[in-house]
């Protein structure tokens, strides 16, 4: 045993989540061998499949166990046979909220040799991180339904924005900008969401006093969608609320070559709780079971986990090995990829072991 031993929980989940997590674990173990640290991996059977079999979403005792790990690798959860929200809210969002993983860090990076749907986009024009506030906003679950199922039915869903929550997301984003290109863009909808938008923009301007080297910019979320497509190079670090961040990171995934490449980390930067790393994509029921899922998003999420654990050399090697396999693929996911999910994992693993 080395003095660097990490206890890692995996939640493969459902659908392609199971397929890509197997590859992420292979890569993690190869990185441990190559960089002389140890990993103890414990797999947890949670998700729609478990719920259908046992009725359980996240037993309290399981959550207590998960709290003791150094990091969690999650594949994807959700199945068409379970009503929407049961697993997503009861497992995924519950872990994000209860473990106070208040940052959702989502890099959007076009790797060399990957075709972007944006014609002529060069890698140096697409390299940003999106910082998504991860515990508040419309995701807070505040609201209700009245006279449900009648013609007078009412449904409300409130967006919760606390000064503390907004400020800690913005400060984290400024810190990111400081180690990148010193440019921070706040993305919101201040022209319509005047209460929440005012809090976000005022906080960002006030905190700028602590980061005088960072150039602060603002875009409305609708315009952000336009610029992400026609001028992604204008962004270095974007900070935004929970729902806007969810939406624009799928757009970001598209411009970087597809959901099969988009990684994320749900971070508790203070390390009171384990952080959780997962691809941006879901369980992809339309392609599950075929070996057509691209595991690179899960592998790059593992690189984010290694970086969070302080294994920066291993993190860089994993990212490098994953990036190197991409130009060898015919497509970035689906039946014509030219290699199966596990073959891609094997190639990445071999590249790490030989590095
Ligand atoms: P999805 O991300 O699962 O799929 C969207 C599209 O991207 C599909 O066409 C799919 O085939 C493709 N895709 C996804 N991952 C891919 C990969 N690795 N390689 C190649 N192509 C890939 O989104 P959806 O269909 O809206 O959601 C399906 C289920 O997943 C729902 O239950 C949803 O709630 C859940 N979901 C879970 C997570 C998560 O666990 N983090 C994230 C998003 C969605
Ligand atoms: C994501 C997903 C989740 C979200 C869902 C499955 C709850 O879309 O991680 O982007 O909305 O955050
Ligand atoms: Mn999403």
C-alpha cells in the first residue's frame, strides 16, 4: 500500500452509465498503477434498475456510506420505465444537495482532430469552463401544485437564490479565471428575472474588487446560446445559475463534438464531503446495450476526479490519453464510431500504462 490510497465509490446507474463507468474504472486503475497510488473501488447499485427491483432510491445507510469516500464516480441515472424525477431528484440531486457540491464544473474544450458541428472551429477557439451553481435556483424544488388535474389547475416552481450560494459560485469562478485567461462572463437573464438577476450581477461586480486582474463581462442566456455557436472563443470562464447551466452545457457539449465527450465535476471545494464526477450525458436509452456509447466523457470526468484528489500528473496523463484516442474514431458515438465502448477504454488504458 502506498501512502496515497483513495477510496472511490462508483454508481454506474442505468443504461450507458453502466457501460461507460466500467471503462472509467479501468482507466482509473491503470492510472493508479502508472503513477504509484492505490485505489479501493466500491460499486453501488443505485438508479432506475434498483428502484424497479426493490423500490429503493437512496437508502439512508447507503448515503452515510457514500459520505465516507474520497470521491464518487457516477455514470448516469434514469430509465424510461420510472416516472421522471424519481431517480433524478431522489438520487442525483439529493447527493449534489446533501453533500453540498455547490459547484458544477463543466469544461467545454474542442480537442484536436474532433469534428465540431461548427464548420472551421479550431481547438484554440473553443476552450472554456462553465461554472454552474449546483444547489439552488429552480432546482431547489420549491413550489407546488393546486387543484391538480382540474381545469383550474395551478403549478408553481420557484427559483431560490441566496447571497451565500450565488457568492460562493461566483468566487469559485473568479478563482478559475485567475488560473486561466482572466476573463469571467456572468450568464443570466437580468432583463426579465430582475430579482435573481440583480443579485447575481451585483454580487459579481462587488466581488470583482477582490479580483482586479479579471475582466468581468455579462451576457443574457439567450445571447449566450448564440455566441456559443458563432463565437465560442469569446468565453473563458462562464458562471451561471443551475438551470441556465444545465441547458448551456448541453450546447457546449454539442460544439465540443458531442455529449460523449463532455465531462463534469460536482464539487464541494471545501472537501467536507466527497465530490462526484460524472459525464454530462444521461443514460441514453436510445443506444444503451449496443456498445455504442463514447466513454471519453466518463474518462475525462475521472481525470477531473484525479485532479480534485491532488493527483495532477495522473489527471493530465488521463486527459492526454483520452484526447489521443479521439482522432482515431470515425464518429464521437453511435453505431458508426468505428470502435466499441470497451475498445476505446482499452486504448486509453494502454496509452496510460505505456506513457
Ligand atoms: P441523454 O444525455 O441520455 O441522451 C441525449 C442524446 O445523446 C441521445 O441521443 C444519446 O444517444 C446521446 N448520448 C448520450 N450519451 C452518449 C455517449 N456517451 N456517447 C454517444 N452518444 C451519447 O439525455 P436524455 O435522453 O434526455 O435522458 C435520458 C435519461 O437520462 C433521462 O432519464 C434523464 O433524466 C437522464 N439523465 C441523467 C443524467 C445523469 O445521470 N447525470 C444526465 C442527463 C440525463
Ligand atoms: C445533468 C442532468 C441532470 C440535471 C438531471 C438528470 C437531474 O441533466 O447533470 O446535466 O438537470 O442537472
Ligand atoms: Mn443536463
